[in-house]
C-alpha cells in the first residue's frame, strides 16, 4: 500500500513551500497510508478544525491568533487536540512564528510542527493533490498507453495482436508514448486515474521483428510523456464481428471498464487486413472528445433519419431510372 512519511513530504516540498522544521522532530517517521483517505470523519488536509480531524492541520494567521487569544486555561488543552494521535503534522503558514504553546505540545506529542513562508491556502492547494497522488491506490495492466491528441489512451488486446506496432505508427504520426507492455495506473482523484511507465521500461517500445526501440532516441524528447490521465481504452479484437454489429451498421462496440473504482470509456476495434488502425484510434479519440461535450454523431444521424422518415422525404427512390 502506498505510504508517505512526514520526512519525505518535508524534503520534497520544502523548496516550493519554504518549509522549515519548528518542533516535533520525533514525528518525522510518521506515515500516511491509503487507508487514511477512506477513514470516515477524517480529512486529508485543511485549515485548523478541532471538530472534524485533519491529518495535516494548517494554521494561518487567523488560526494562530485564535490559539493565542484563548484563555490561559484553554490554550494547553486546545494545543493537545491539535496534536492528537491521528494528526500527522501541523503547518504554520504565512511566515508566522509558531506560538510557544504549539511548540511545547508538538514536542510532547512527538508530532511534527512545520512552518511555511507561503499563504495557507496555497500550502493546501499544493499539498492536497500531492498527497492524493502519493497515497492513491496503484494497479498495473498489460497494454500500451499513449498521449493521443492530449488524451490518455490505453491500447489493450491479446498478445501479438499488434498493440506495439500500432503504438509505433501513432508515435510516428506525432503522438506520445507513455508506457509499453506494463502500465502503472494510480488513482489521483475521485474520477481520475493516471497512467505512467515503470522506471525499468521508460522510453522503450518492443516491436516484434525489430526488438526493443528507444523511442526518445529515435523520435526525440517530445515523443514520450512521463504520465497521462487515462480517458479512453481502445481494445483490439479479432475480426469476428458480434451478431448485433453485423446486423446493425450503426451499432458500436463501446462501453466502460472500471479501474480503481473509476469508469473508463472503452471502444473495441477489429483488427483486419486493410484497416488503418492508427487513423481509427485518432477518430475514436476525436469522437470521445465530442461525446464529452455532449455531441453524439450516431444519435444525431438516427434523429435526422427518423425526422426524414416522418416527413416523408427520406430521399429519391433509388429504384427509379
């Protein structure tokens, strides 16, 4: 299960947020894991909240002023609640100096207290997607992932059906390779799954008859992508056509596939001699973009046809001379 330690969070975002370690160095080894994201009643990160616990408590000038303005008898108990056992760390932002009561509570509880020179909302906006990405569930799928027209496309199908050859043609047409053979998929948001390549396979594409090709060396830096959000799955299938498609030319072999709890649209393309699969994939991506905008070409044609039939003007009689 993905884990993120407080020390790694500090090291990787120190430069961007101007982080410094104020107190509670014993909390450096505390870790957040994916299960914490689904714990009821607990938030990932946000401004100070003593009712609904936040794993990372952020204190801006107002929150610090609130703590310092409490009666003397309430300051220590409030600080103890801020550094509760479930708190991973607390961050005082806007370049504000951490109050002594918070420093003492952090040391006593063994919870990290960090300070940042950046505004509190900026700290939250930077850390929330970073933490969601680092803690998101990960799975792997067999296939080839590409960036086609700025859309993340995963090409799947049986072994030796031609996925890598199709990917090579798409790259030669100006699209980008993300991963070949093994695609790591991680949920980085409620409705977003991101694909990337394992470090060992990065930049490489295996093509039968040619061996392993270094796409970056052959086509240049712009031919590879480090990661891409998955928006469409194109499945390559044998040329046998299912009966409903054979009998109805307007039927499509499309649907969805659930990956990490997210429904991803899918399109099935039959592999047959003479078919330009690269063009078909590009057309599928363009059609997917239209569908996301509420434009369904098939439905538009059917509606136009039905309207013509109802009006009695379906066109000239094809049997007349």
